[in-house]
């Protein structure tokens, strides 16, 4: 993966979207705080894009290795577990729940069918 803004690749600016984003980042760096979002997702320092680049460069991405059809437990319990995951993660991200809530979520997830799903997936390798 190529770093987005820090490469200063003029050919990349031929694309209007890239050119517009680079210009917004430069304006933010010059003091226009209204354009913080462009910098925060694709700027050179601690942006979403720089984190992705770091993970890619250091081979830290972990792909889901299970690419088969849903197991029986996934079909029966997956919707409930996914909803519980979405609600818990959203609360944690929004600050409505402490990070320790993840540990409680994991325990509940396992008891409500996660352990069954894990066993089925491992049996289907």
C-alpha cells in the first residue's frame, strides 16, 4: 500500500478526488481547522490511512480464514450475537460503556453460542 499524502506524487494529483483531498490537507496544515476530517483520515500523522499503511507494511493484517457457509449455530444464533456485538462496540466507542465491557461481552458471546460456533468452525477446517 502506498502512503497517500506523504509521497507527494504529482501524478496522483491527476485524479480530482486525490488532488482535492491533498489540497484540503494542506489547507488544514495552514490553519483551516474546518478541514480536519481530510487530515484525520488520510493525513501523514496518526490518520486512519497511516494506521492502515503501518499494518500493511508490517504484515499485521489478520484475514478471516473461514470462508465456508455458515455453520448451524451461526444460522441459529448469529443474528443475536452480531446485534449484541454491534451494540456493545458502539457503546464502548461512544463512551457510554467502559472498555471493560468488552470482557463481559466476550463471556456472554461465548455462553450464548460463540463457543458452539467456534467448535463448528474448527471442525470444518
